[in-house]
């Protein structure tokens, strides 16, 4: 399987994990700021899932210790800050412009798709560029 197909599949899985977590979050907490709480929860689940998949199957990256893995994860999360803001902008923007949950999730899917394209380049250059041997 080519890296593009694998990366796209994993981005889809992480997006699904993100949106399902958002939906579950709203089912359990439907009060003030519930959409934002759901977005944060979904982002965290998607981030962890995508990190594990990217590290092993996209970049075949191995760390020498738990400390090194934590440093790599932190770098991965930092590169995700800009792409997360992009994704959240689309999600909230669609919610505000069109309204409703389907519009919000459509915005999320579009934002995540764009964000993952940018994130791959950032991760390849800054996070997974130095393989520990």
C-alpha cells in the first residue's frame, strides 16, 4: 500500500474517531459550551490515534525510550496546533454560517482534510526527521 493511501486511510480513521468522540461527548454533556468541550475531546482522541498510526505505519519511527517517545509526541502535538486551529475554524465557521450539526461536521471534515495535508509535511520535516538508531 502506498504511503498516500495509508496516510489518507489513517486520516479518515482519526477523523472518524474525532467526530465519534465529539458526538459521545455531547451525549454525556449537553450544556454550556458543550460543542467546545466536544471539540477538545475529539481533538485529543484523534491526535493520539493519529500519532500512533503515523509513528508506526507512515514514518516507521522508533524511539529509544519512553522519554524519547514523549518528546516525539510533544513535537507531534506542537505541529498540530496550527492545523488544529485551521480545523476548528472550519468547524465553527460552518456552524455559524450554515448552522446545525451536519454543517459543523462537514466543516470539521473539510478542515481536517486540509489540516492533515499540512501536518504530514510538518511532521516529516520537524517530528520524524531524525530516526533514533
